[in-house]
């Protein structure tokens, strides 16, 4: 299970606080030392941890902890609120174009879960009574087009393709036109990933961006890669105004660092969390629920 280590460590720290009738400044400092270590071990970005601890301590200072009825709970509540803030505060909704179709550009490294997440996103939209169109823009990875077609068929969502001999920019343009012609209110463009970020990939994404003017540019990142996911998000964001992140593989035993650092480092909200290889509707990411889950 994701966050298991972090969760049990934090619960341990707070178990000690919870039982105390009085909480002194030393108790808070000791708890924060342990929280700091737990976050670092969960692979949360160093600077993010530092700021986080400073904020929690600042909120604890001046609280008359000894007079509070349940002082330990007050501290835990502060940590809960700051954790929620760290992950973006509230859920950030998917953007909607004033005039349909809403265009969603999917980006990310190979293997992050772009194609799978595109299908999950389509399924979520379909569940909400929308008519999405999937566009197969990954012409480089062998079988990527076929994979999207199979998933599309499985969930009953049309997939637009021009094969692998047409440029992805042209495919995106034609796919958007097809959506307009067929009355699809959402277009999800699956793009090529690479093993590493390279100029050619970014160039291609920028051109697709230019031509389709997406309402959402969603970066798909693999939560299992921890800080690397955050680095990837930062690089993409600096070159291609991202509007949100889809964090995949939260079903795995990720330590959670990516989920806790991406928003703080890039300013980009996590909009969806993905779990499992099966095509289920994508789950909106709710920071407050995630914080409560971590704190147990
Ligand atoms: P792409 O190269 O970014 O398009 O990645 P794919 O969508 O092909 O996914 C790569 C692998 O990760 C596939 O085996 C997927 O089944 C798997 N995968 C994708 N998303 C998830 C997820 O949320 N959880 C798990 N466990 N596996 C996932």
C-alpha cells in the first residue's frame, strides 16, 4: 500500500502526543523532529520538508497548548491542515472550454501510464455523460496506437488514428476537427513519451499545443519514481505550461514523496490519482482526503 511507511511513522509520533494531558514546546519540537525524518524517509523534497516543518511550528507557537483540553489533538490538526495545503488545499477541477470541445493534452515519459490514464480519463468523462474522443498521437512506441484502440473498444469510446506514418501534430489537428464534426465534447490527445526528456519531444508537444490550444495540459507521472517524478514535472512545466498532474501507480508501495512534493515544487496541482492497470474511471485527487488517509 502507498504511504504505508510514512503513515505508520506519523501515527506513531502522534500516538505519543495524543495521550498527553499537557504538551510543552519541547514535546512539539520532538514531534516535529520525528515528522521531519518521516517525511524525508518518504522521499519528500528536502526544501518542502523544511518549509512544512517551519509552518507547522509557527502555527503551534503562541497556542496555549497546556491550557487546551486536548493539546495533542490541536497539534495533529495543524499538521493535517498543513499537509492538505501542501498538496494543493482543495481539489482542482478539470477545466472546461467555453465552447466545446474541451481539449486535453496528455504528456509524460514512457511507461508513466499515459495511455492507460487517457482511457481512464475517457471512462470518467463517459460516466459523467460526456462524449469523449481519444486521439492516438503516440506514433513512436510500437503498439501504442493498438493499445489505445483496444482500450477504447473496451470502454466504448472512439479512438481517432491516422496510423504511424503521419506526424503527431497533423494527427492532433485532424483529431480535433473530427471531434468538432462528430460533436465530441472532450478530446484527449495521447502523445509520445520518451525515456528521458529531450528537445525533439518538447518541440513536438509545443507544436501540438500551438495547433490544438488545449484547455488542459496534464502531465502523467509515476508516483513510484518519487523525487524523479518531481524533477520530471519541473522540467515539463518549465517548457510547457502544465495545468495539472495525474499521479499514477498509487496502488503500488510508493513512499509518497511525489504526491507530497509535486504541488509545492511546481505550483501545478495534482488533479487525478490513478490506481491499478484495469480501466476504471480516473479518481479526482482530494488533498484533504489524502492527508487524512496518511495521518490515519
Ligand atoms: P505510457 O507509456 O505512459 O503510455 O504508459 P502505459 O499507459 O502503457 O502504462 C505503462 C504500464 O504501467 C502498463 O503496464 C500499465 O498497465 C501500467 N499502469 C499504468 N497506470 C497504472 C496504475 O495506476 N497502476 C498500476 N499498477 N499500473 C499502471
